[in-house]
C-alpha cells in the first residue's frame, strides 16, 4: 500500500543555515533525478534499486539516519528510467520522508532476522517482482548498487536478473547541478569555520580526541551532519598518516594534522586537510616537509583545466620528492559529492599493490575534485597532510574552502 503525503502528515521542522534560503530545493531534487534517469537511459538500465544512502538521497532528496542506514539495508528506493521513484522507508521514519517524497512505502528488513532471514528476504524479493510488474518492467533486469548475500540470492530465486547500477550513478553524480554547486559553496564556509575553531583550540596539553570534538561541534552547530572519519593526529602519530584521534597529548612543537572528512549541510562533503604547528617556531625540517606538500597541492590546483584527461593530469602534476614516495597518499585526486566519490586519479608510477587502474575519463566543468598530498619519510618523526577541494570552472577551478595554510610553516 502506498503512503502518500497528505494533510495529516506530521510536520518535521528543520532549521537551515541562513544562506540556504537562496537555494531552490525543488530544482535541486528535480535536477538530480533528471541527470540520473538520463544516464540510466544512456547505459540501457531500465530500473535501479538503491540501498546506498547517497544514491537514495540523490534520487529522492531524502535522508534518514544516514550513518546507521549506511551499514544496514533498512531503507531503499526503486527508480525507473522514466517516472517517479518509489521510496521504501524504515517504518518508524515514514513521516520524515513523506515531507519530501511522494511515493513512500514501508521497507522490508531482513538483516537481523537470524534463522528467519530466509522467510523475510523471500517476501521482499516477491515484493520487488510485484513492483516491477506494477511499473511494466517485470521482464527487465534490475540494476543494483549494493546488496547482501541473502538479498542477492532471493532475487536470483525470484528470477530477477541483477546488473550493476554504477555506470549510471557515477556518470550522473560526477557533474554537479547549479544547486549542488551552491551547496558546495555554502559548505565551504562551514569548512572554513571548522578549521578556524580547530586551529584556535590547538595548545599544549589538549588531547587529539578533544580536538576532534572541537571539529565535530563546529560542524554540527552549523547544521552539518556528521564526520565520516576521525583523522586528527599529532607529533609522531602524523607519520605515517591515517592514525585516527587517540588520547595522545599535544606537545609544544608538534605538528597537528586534520582531515575534515565531513558531510555538511544537506549531506554534501567537506573534505579539506591542513597541518598546523603547536607553537610559534617550526624547525627547518618541519618547514621543508611542509613546503613539499604545499607545492604538490598548490601545483595540482593550478593545473586544473576542463577537457584534460585524468592520465594527462597525473603525468603533468608536480612530482613528489623521492624520499616521500613510499608513504604518499594512495591517490592524487578523488571526487566529492554526497560522499567521497570516484573515480579518482592515481599516481601513474605507484607500484604499491594492488594496482590502481587509470580511469579513461576527463576533467569536466562542475566536477568537484579533492587534491591530496602527504609527505613524510619512512621512520620520520612527523609528516604533513594537506588537501584542497575545488569546483571545476570553465577555465580552471574555484576553491571550496579558503582557509589558509599555516604561515609559520610556509615562512
């Protein structure tokens, strides 16, 4: 039975940042759906089934408990290549999504069923068969973004052929609509404020997890949604990179690295890295490592040009000094949208396994790219992580966040 928004639907009050008043959210949602359905038709995918929260949001405009639902199969949507999506919502949250989506139905959930999983998932697969019949697509394949083993086996048992939806979702989401670009600019200001509060909190005696709390608080107070990593590290924990916030006490003279890794307002990613000095006087070694990372990121930002292939960019980007290559970041560039997106641009000479394949793609206007660089020698006492996020323009790029690099380390 379809649950359609009606006069008795409870009102869910959401307070938005002041700048959000300039964004046409109806156009945002309609524009994303139109791009998705265009790419579905281009890839000959008549109907898609999405469990990934970012894909559900892109198609329907709705998001419910994004962190929890990312690890479950509690909500999903079916999107035909023409017509309106059907959202299957977690039963307790139907009233939330009915404020945005027109066709909202209760979702089956089998994931925590134990011995009864098979019975529940078979009912779900039969519901999918019935829905395809309702859409006039009963004999068509179903393109899916992700599914667990019971779900996949149940669709097979039901005789539904499963395809990969990613050719359509990647092509749709990598070029942003005008309203998405406006949201990135809004979130860039949030990112600047997050970094300002983070840097101001750095002092001897504070612990890494306390700095992480500052970062998260700055995000949430500005109507951001969540941090998806805990990448705050200081001193020795900055080498190698990827240690997450722990109870280490920041000391005078430490380098303190942070990657914002946040879903900001309306779910769009804020992904910028900075490394700061705790104190006033950096060592010459700290300045040299910082300079190498800064030249790498700044050089990539300067290089951006629509029409350039990923492979050309990879070969023309600044080369890291030899002593930093062993611990360099896994990729030079990745994309961002409602989540960290791909495909990215790997280092063309990186022979650390497993092999990363260079995508046969080109940089396009209104892509959002993140340029990452880590410099730190193997066994060194510290390292530097820097990252800038940009919107590709018709003749270059525009920074999403404009928070400055540490002048003491650049001096």
